[in-house]
């Protein structure tokens, strides 16, 4: 059964109410880890290294895999860092499980999209009594 636009809008609002507070907490924790790392760099306790992928020393960032360990980072240049985050959004890498996107949230609740047009309409999974 095709869901009306109003129903999808209501479900998106419900998703936001459930997920946004969790995302906010994660973002705050990430910001704190970045702050600790930057302060350690400023004090000279941590020294920026070359990119661990391409070995460049230009625009190198510390990439956290675990924000509970703010001083444990992999050094990546801007290009390699973007590529690492692209893996995350493609569902790969160590952070792929983090965050509940709207599509997986809808699937958990019994909704799906057609395979021919995955970016268009949501449908409710029908249950049949046999």
C-alpha cells in the first residue's frame, strides 16, 4: 500500500524526535574529543604526522575511530579523510553501524521502497494470513 505524503511527513517527524537527541549527544562527544586532541597538539604532547595513506604532510587531520580515546587517531590528509568518511556513509568501515538513518528506521517499522524507484515512494509491507 502506497503511503500518502502526510504519513511520510509524520513518520519523518517521529524519526527526528527519536534520533536527534541521540545524534546531538554523539556530536557533543565528538566535539569534546576533537577539542582534547587540538589542545594536546597545542601543548606539544601530540605531533601531527604525515597522512597514513598517501604520506603527504599538507592539510593533515586526526581521524578518530573511537571518540572515547581522543588522543588515538589516524593521520589523514583532507582528501583521504573525505574518502574515509565516504566509506562510512556507504555503509563500510568501523563507523558504519553508527546513526539511524531514516531508511533503516522505516524498514524496521515495516515500510519499504520499490527496487525500481528506491528514492521515490514508501510502501507499507502487507501481512497476509494464510
